[in-house]
C-alpha cells in the first residue's frame, strides 16, 4: 500500500474502512494507516471525479464505496490470504504446487463429512481415571514400546496435565499465564522449551482417543528437525485417534459405541468448518478465475435461490417474498455472503487454517484405513511406515505419503513438486 493517500484507489480506501468497522464491531483493536478524515477527503475526491457531484455525507460515501468495491476487496483479501497461507510454510512446496486441487479435496471431503454424519445419540460408557490410563497405555504400547516409554516419562516429569483436576481459578491462572485460549480442552503447548499435553477428561473412552491424539502430536513435535509441512500437521494425530477408536472393538465395546466415538470426531470437524467450508469454495473460484466477481457471486446465489424454490412449497415462497423479499434476492444474498467471507478471513484466519489441516488430516487417515480394510496384507507395512513418518524417522515426499494412504493422485489431480510449477498459486 502506498504511503501517499492521494495515490490510493477506492478499493484500498474501502478496505481500510471496512477492516476498521469489522474490528470495531468485534471489540478488537485495529489501527488503519491513515485517519478517517484523510481517508474520507480522498474518497470525496474520487466520488466527485467519478460522479461529478460533491458529497459530504460520510455514510453515503461509505455506501458508495461498499457498493462499488465490495467484490474487488474480496478478491484482494483472498489473494493476500492465500499468499500468506502458502508462504506461511515456505518448505511446504507440495501445498504450493497443488493449492487448487487440495482445496477441492478439502471442500469435497468436508461436504461429505457434513452430509454423512449420523448424529449418534449413544451415550459413551463411563470410565475411571485408572481405566482411561489402562487403555491409553495399551494403545501406545501396541503402536510402539518406545511410545509407551516416552509417555510414561512425560507423566513422571509432570508434562501431562489434566485440566479437570484444577479448580476454575487454577485453570484461569494457568491459561492467563501462558496466554492459552480459555475455551481449549485438549491441546499441546511448548512451555520453557518442553512440550506439555493438556487434557480435560469427560471420563469416557473419548478421553483415551484424546490422549492418543495429543501424544501423536508430541511424538512429531518433539524432534530436532524443522516444523512439519502444514498439510500434515493433523494427519498423524487423527490417524492414531482413529487407530484408538478401532482398538475398542477388540476390547468388546459395541460397534454402536465405537461408531458414536468416531461420530464425535466428525462433529468436531463439522464445528470447525461451519464458517470455513463456503470460503474454500470461493478460494477455488478465485484460483480458477483470478478474481471474485459480483456477477459470479450473484449467479451462484441465484442457483441457491432456485434450489430453495424447488424444495419449498409455493405458498411458503410467496409468504417469504411478501414479508422478506430480500431473503430470496440473489444480489442481496451475494452481498451478505461477501461480507460474511470478508469478516471470517479478517477475524478468524486461524480458524480457516485449522479447518484446512484438520480436514486434510482426516481425509488422509480415512483413506489409509480404507486401504487397510480393502487390502489386509498391506496393513503392517502401512502401520509401520506411518509410525516412522510420525516419528520423523522416515523421509518421504508428501506426494508419496498421499499414495501410501491410498490416494489416487492422478484422479485427484495432485502433482509431484516440480512437475507443474505454479499450478495453483494465487493470482491477482
């Protein structure tokens, strides 16, 4: 952005005003680089230049900016968002090479999870602290005796913290001291150069899978090598969480209960993607076209309106049109969606990133278990290789990890790094 406000275009001015407005409404501090007075002075100049009219009312000027710059701003924000996304981990060249097909996979898998969740009402069996510990250690020893030894060492050093054993005051003080999210229940964090696992027990088999999930993070993070590629951040943890889920079948837990446990993970994913799922769709549109246009958004909104009109009785539609005509107006719907995506990317970028890695991790883990189910002879080799990968003791290209998990890379349009330079990078 230019340091001279007189060189800024209307979308830059609207971007600053829009961001300031969004952050102010969420009670989040945000400083725009110019004063509002200076911005509106420049807006008046542009308005007069384009309309031939001098307008002093700031509300009218803002509405003019909003009408003329909403969709260019969305394109610009998506461009910067994706640029930061791929540059946030410069070593993840696989993500850089396959940005568009990976977002397509994310969108398709997330939609499938959303549609296929059965919302099981089965109540999980109650477990004591001792039973939770017994099962967790059993699973870790099955994965590797070294994992069990590392887990016991973690315990002996006080680096496995059960938040449910703390008073509310102790928990709040802990969260404040290390600047953790107070709503977090199960997570891993680095404190004084050592990783600590935090678990909030529900006293059911869910706690066992949570421990295994976070411990798999510990195994991968507790290595001297650099950070994992972003695309793999959740894969190993979700894979071993699913491994733990299946363990309970061997312990004579019912299929109904195990399914309810697995369904809980799908619920977590669905909760994460609530705001992110439609944004992935627009990421793909942007990567295809290089912009998000008002025409395209209105067209997509029109498709949604048509599907509603076909599914809802005519008398109900007429009632909606009479009382809330804007509810079925594709232009109004497109504008509202644009604002929603802008605010999500501005206020919750971490949610979008987290949703992405969780969905890709679940996608890889699901495919790996399907591969083992279809070909039992491949089970031991697959389990061994995934363990070595999680331990960072096996160096494998991400393209080959996808293949290992049973992904048909050709069908998914996934390419090896170097095969297709700039195949999905953000355009502007």
